[in-house]
């Protein structure tokens, strides 16, 4: 192929094929599938990655491999540049290695530097549940007719990591489909405050005023940071009034109900109350599962349902944390070149929560674990075969069922090929006896137990 007309995506197709051939399928799916090649010039190939975490991971583990394959493919010493899809713009840069350059944040295609919006935060990617239904409905109608509904301002409040920023930016992205970018402005109240202070210090507030007033939709995230900042509040009040009077839309988020915002001026508060105040609550289990499934689907990841349910069961109040656990799990799986398994999920969760997760253990779980650990097919465990290794494993499974599941002897017997309760008692005794005798065996059984109990 003539190298002068090689495009970034041609090169990436070629390169990623090579990469795919040298690493496991799971590793490839986790770290390389989400990458897009965005540009190629004489010196470098630019790859877009979903997050800073990805960049760091790929750079740490695969830089050498990528560079050498790049050289083989092009015959040149090209550099790899990364552009990151940003969710929280403007906080810091990445370490720059001589042969790995990182573009300024915000240059990724998913981040619109005019409006400061992350394009991944859309209504489509926002899973609706009973906890956020009202907030979402209000957000959609505001996005459809900004400034034209009675929801002005729309104030969305709720705890950390429950989707406020996502929803706020989804409004922006939806409006942007129709209007050019300077007419939607997203900011946080911290940035608003800083910009305001800078404007005062420079004795030039015109650009500040213009930026915030020349918009059709002003989105201000986390207004709880305006508490006690009287002068900034004053400025915000004027900005708000100006926009409101001209029929422009204002949408705000906060981590608590506006009337609980301590140190907020009354007249600002009554402005907020004149629009619509809606909350986002913690999602229920079904919604948490749906959110994880959606994330997995969007990133083309195949994660067993059981594991999704396990994560969703254990992380209840913060979706960001739940996503974090999922990413950790992918990282572990990639690092150990192993499939995504329950025990890996447990480890990821333990690190996320700082404590073990919990799960009700069923006899089926015990059978599965014993089967894996002692290398006896489940079918044989619950069958009638009497070969030595099979009966031993079956006894261990009965014992663990008795110890962990805490169900009746009859019920256990029923699960193991319809045996009666005396067989179960005998099995438990035999296992206990052997555990006392043989340290090796004891360790093995305890190992299975701790994996189950976790
Ligand atoms: P907040 O601003 O309330 O602290 P974010 O909007 O930053 O929370 O949400 C945290 C993470 O959880 C984001 O990655 C977001 O995409 C995700 N998230 C939250 N709610 C939902 C939802 N209903 N559907 C899909 N993803 C969600
Ligand atoms: Mg937020």
C-alpha cells in the first residue's frame, strides 16, 4: 500500500489485527476494541481512548508493543498520541513520555470544547428507572423546548454519582443537535466562581458576562459550591435574571434540595423555587443491573449476567462507584489474562468497597465451586457414581452446603441425587475428620469455603 495515502483507520485496522493476534481475546476486547484511530500524520498516530484510566493502562502495558508494531507496519518511527474522551474537563494533564504524546484534553472528538460537553452523556445512554423518571422527563422536555416550558430554571438534585451531571449534559447535547455550540454553555459553579474572580481581578468582566449571557441554554453543575460566596451569587442572580427575561433556559444541579443549601441568598432561592425542582434518588436493583448491562453493551463487553448482578447487588448508592468496580474487574481480567469470573469480580469489589461483598450462597453455588476447585463435573457431583474422587468431592460439597447454606439435611440430600439425611450426616463427619487429619485437605476445603463466603 502506498504509505502516503494510508489513513489512520487503515493503519489501525492493520495494527490492531497484529495486536489481536498476540494477546488474549478478553484483553483485546477490554483495552483495544474501544480505541479509535483519529488521525495520522508524518510523525504520529493519534488514538482516541475512553478515559484517562485507559490511557494509563495502555501506555503502561502496551506501549512498547504498539510502537514496535507501528514500526513494522509503516517502516517509520512514529509516535503514538492519545486523545481522551473527557468527562470532567480541565483537571490536569497526563505525563508525557518522549514517544507518547498526549493531546490537550478536550481535543477528543467526544468532547466539545465550545460548549464543554461530553458527547457520551446523552439521553440514549441514560437508563430510566423509577428513581430518575421525573428528572429525566423534565430534562427531555426542557431539551425539546428550552425556555418554553414552566421548568425554568430546572433544578435537579440528588446524591453523589447518581447521574446529575449526565442528565445535565444530555440536555446540552440534545439542544446542540439543533443549535450551534456557543449557544449552549456548560459550567460548574466552581468554574463560574473562578472565572468571575478572574474577571474582577483583571478589571474586565465583559468576556465573562458575554460568555454566560449570550446563550440559549445555560447549564450550571453543582451549585452547592455557591454557598456563602455572596458576590458570586449576586453575579449569578443577574445572569439568571437576564437569561430568564429573554426566555432563555437555565438548568442547575445540586447535591441537596435548594432549601437545604446553607448560605444561599433568599432571593436566589426563591428564583430556584419558581421553576421546577426534581430529585434523583438511589436506583433500585433492577435499574442498577440495567445500567451495568447498558455500559457493557455500549462498550461491547461480554460480562456474565451473574457477575453484573453481583456488582449491582453490592453497590447500592453510587453509580460511579459501580462503574468503577466494573472497570477494575476488566483491568484484573486483562492483567491476569483470564476470563471474567466470579472470583475476579469479588476481588474487584473488595477493592472498591474496602470490604468484601456479600451474596446469598445457594447449594447450586456450592456445587459449582466444588466442581471447579476439585475438578469433578457438576453432573457427577449430583449423580450416583461412587468413584473415589467423585465421592470425596460430593462429600465436601455436602459438608459446605451444611456449613454455609444452613439448609436442612433432607434438602441437601435431595440436591445430591436424592440421598437421605443420614448420608449427609455421614459425609459431614467424614469431611470434618479428614480436615483434622490432613492439613492439606483442610486448606483446600477452607479455600473453597472462603471463596464462597467471600
Ligand atoms: P453526579 O453528577 O450525580 O455525581 P454523574 O452524572 O457523574 O453523577 O454519574 C456518575 C456515573 O454514573 C456517570 O458515568 C454516569 O454516566 C453514570 N450514570 C448515572 N446515572 C445513570 C443512568 N441512569 N444511566 C446510565 N448511566 C448513569
Ligand atoms: Mg456531577
